[in-house]
C-alpha cells in the first residue's frame, strides 16, 4: 500500500528473449484520487507498506486497454533532434533527402483468466522537404483511479500504464 492506494503485483512468467520477466501491478486509488495514483505503482520501497490481513482476496475484471500516442514532440527530450529537421541525413537508406516527420506508438494490455498480455509497436513516418509543425494532441480521461502498470524487471521503469473507469463491457 502506498499513501492509501492499493498496489497489487501479479506474478509473470519469463521475459522477452529469456530475460527477466516484467512486473504487472494493478493500482486502485482512493475514491476521488485521480491519475496521480498510477505513480504509486513504482514508488520506492521505503514508501510502501504491506497490507495487514490474514488473507488478501483480489478480484480483477477482464479488460483490454489500448492507447495510441504521437511522440514526435517528445523526441528532442530523448536526444533525437537532427533527424526531424532539414539537416537530417538518411543517405544510407535513400537518395532523396529524408527526415522523420512523425512517430506514433501504440500499446495494448489485456488482462484475463490466462494472465496478462502486452504488446507495443512504433511507427516512424519519413518525409521529404522541410519539417512541419507537429500535431498537438491532448487526451483527457475522467474516472475513478483504477489502473494497471507494467514495469521493467527491476520494477523501476513503467513500460505500460493505464486506468479503467468501470467494469469493461464484454
């Protein structure tokens, strides 16, 4: 438990390529607490407390969360600056002058009786000519803080996060 938020970790099988498995944590915040409850899923150990109970019973509905995010605007913060500008050099793959015009990531997480499945894909759209201003997209969800977080094997880096307002429809 972290600051009144229940964080339940599900055990996962082997990871990609035989590496360490990911960690899946479900997050249930107090009523009225917003999306900030998701950050409790990767709170440092010193901030976590165990639930004091003889038995813990967890009921989780089947659900699928899918998100598509345009990350072009975040590329400079990741060190990708020249590749999106007119100074880009992709001469190794094309004779035409190319640059990265748009990058989109899609992720899906499904939780069911068989366990948790997660997948992600990234699309890089190339263009010729001068760069255009990237689209400004804002998505806002209003709901009770029910969420899921898939973390790396160390439990430090969130790989997937999401939240569900009510029980999913079949």
